[in-house]
C-alpha cells in the first residue's frame, strides 16, 4: 500500500506556509533524516504574523520566527528562512512562484517537500487556503526552475510513501512543536504547550497498528 520514502539523497528543502506547519506532521521524519546525516532546510512563505489572536503582526511575526528557529534546532535543522509573504493572504501568483523557483535554483535540493494541497485533512478539518496556494505555487515553481529536484512530496493524508521513525524522533518532534509555546497556549490556554505537543505529535506519528511512521504524498 505505502512505499518506503527514497533514501538515496543528501538534501531536502521543506517549503511551508507558516511557522509550525512542519511541526504538525513531518518533524519526526526530519529528525530521522538529520540523525542519518542528511541536510534539511526550511523555507517559510510567511512569518505567521496573523496567527496569534490578540497580537499585532509587528509583535507576532518576529516572535513566531524565533519560535520556528528554536523548533527547527530540536530536529537538527540549522537553516530556516522566511520569504516575507503576507500571512493568510497567500496567492499562487507569479511573484510567489518566482521567489520559490529562485530558492530551488540557489539551494539545489534532491527532494522538495511542501504543504498538502488537498481540500481537507479529515472530514472535520478543512485545509487552509495558504497551504493550498503555497503548495501549488511550489509545484509550479519546480516545473519552471532550472534545477530539477528528483522528487517532490506533500505531507498530508492519503500518503503514497512513508518514513519509519524511532521513539527518539517522536520525542525530538514533541520538543520541536512545544517551542511554539505562545502560539499553542493562546490556541488552548487550559493546557501547557509541552502537553499539547506531546498529544498531537504522538497521535500524528502513530499508525493504527502502533507503528511510528510519517506519511508523504509523491507528486
Ligand atoms: Zn499553516
């Protein structure tokens, strides 16, 4: 049903829309890869400046960038860059596609991973417009870039490929998501960020058969 994610590569660039997008899902795989000596870089379209209710974008953007940098460090990622596009208002237009294509040509990854572009995560949880617009912009940018990555994946439901991870990777991913402390504790003030992160990451990384696994969709 699901194939093993390719292993014969050195560098992946993860293109996501917002701070915390990597941590909601694929961070255990990132930990697994960096422990195995692979290089992973994060490129974020926005700084997530519209993401915390009651906080001005001027205050929120820098705070979320710092949370993202610390989150990345837990799973062995040193390079985190922000493209500065407007949070909640991403459009798959020429400016966005060109910016992504430039990053692909400069970074020359073997693997590109981006946001899920399907309409819904589950029956109850619809996808967000920013994820769909940015994921599609990344696919278009791959097609127009001079450098050709060998594989392009999305991270979301309906996976075609999987990465089997270890408990250590899940723990590092929990620490990674928990760095989005202010964000998580505004979202749910009744539960400390680390507790929220533990539940979310363990739930996402555990299959119905009890395996620790992260799924990706080959595009
Ligand atoms: Zn997001």
